[in-house]
């Protein structure tokens, strides 16, 4: 792959993290901040899957009640995974119901604390440990990253990474990667303000379907990101296949987006060290098989 692209590609395999994605980091950091009284009331979270799994796992470790709101269209393995950790899962219809309203109702009735998937500084800081590890591990390899690419949904992961990496090395360029039709962060970066995606769009990347960048994450990303890159479903399939072929890693569609952007030439990586953050690997086996 390096020979083909003319640069050095490194991958940060977050599918090997607990619960199969980077989300364990932010969930753990946020929940550890709860007071004893807040822990008794439990946690409410909404997610298409990876945040749900992470919250459920952390709450199981700390014996805290967890209420998870997930779309009916979420991958079945993610729904079942949250339930296996002991969470109470409430499914909702993306087209007719609002997950934030459902979460607020549950939080009020149960006395629980809402832990959002990205718009929270403790969550963002937890995700930023990915960036700290990238810098530590690059130093161990005797290289410094010229570029770091990360998938973006609400923008918490890429905001945390950008904060950590650019604090350590300001000259490194950080890029968000989104699927076509859900490129709200890329368009927001270009316009200088938060914009929304058009309704009715669809993508393979079930984990990257947020309608607009986070209110807290966007200012950080606007200040620190070099640009936003966009990939289509066909390019994402190629990224997933290459993760399997070259690295023997299972990447879910959203997790493979950064590698897809590199392989499809969305960024010139010739003569540079480029890190692709593979954010997760929670994909239904039948979907994964058909994509390969």
C-alpha cells in the first residue's frame, strides 16, 4: 500500500478497543465524573450503536443503570450488544421520533444523567486520548505524522484528536472524513457556520448519520481542522476490503472512511506520513460479507 500511494500509511485500529470502537474512551471519562448520587440515578444515552455499546459497558463495570435510545435501523449486533451489557434499550423511528426528546423524558422520570455521544467536553477529552496515543506511538516509531484522518459524525472524535495532536505538533494537518450526503462538517467548515444535511439521504455508514455538527464540537473543529473530506459508499467498500486484505482488520463502514479517503485520492499523501484512524469494527456479519 505504501508503494502504491507513495507515502507511509499508519492505521490506528480502534476496532481493537473495548466494545469494538473508540467510544469507550469518551464514555468512560464522562461517567467517571459522576457523583455518587448521580450514579444511583443512572445514565441516559442515545446512539446508533457504538456510543450505546460503550455506555452500556462502562455502566456494567461500575454497576450504574443505563438507558439507551437506539434507532430501529441500528445494526442488530449493536442493539443486542447493549442489552447483553444489561442496558434498557428503547428503540425509536428516525423518521417520526426525536431521540433527544425521548432521552429528556427518561432522564426526568428516572433522575438519570444524559451523556451525549459527542457534545460534551469530558466525552471529547476522552476521545482525544486517541490523539495522544498516536503521537506517543509515532515517537516510538521514530516518525511524526504529517496528516491524521478521522471519521466525523457529531465531531467529538476528530475534535479530541485535533486538540491532542496539534497541541503536541501544531504543523500536523487534521482532516475529518464523512460519507456523501452526510458531509455536514465539511460544508460547515467551508461556510464557517453549522449547516444541516438534506433529509432523506442514506449511507452505508450507520455510525455517521448525524444531521449537523455539534454545538460544542464545531468551534474546536473549525479552529483546528485543515479540511473536511467526503467519500461515497463505493469508496467505503474499497476501504473495508483493504482493511481486511492488508491489515486483517474488520472495519465497519464508518470506521473505514479515513482509509477510503486515502485510497480514493481525496488527499495527496505522497512523501508524507499519514495516520488513518479506523474508528470501529461493529458491523453485522451478513453486511460485512456482502460488502467484501
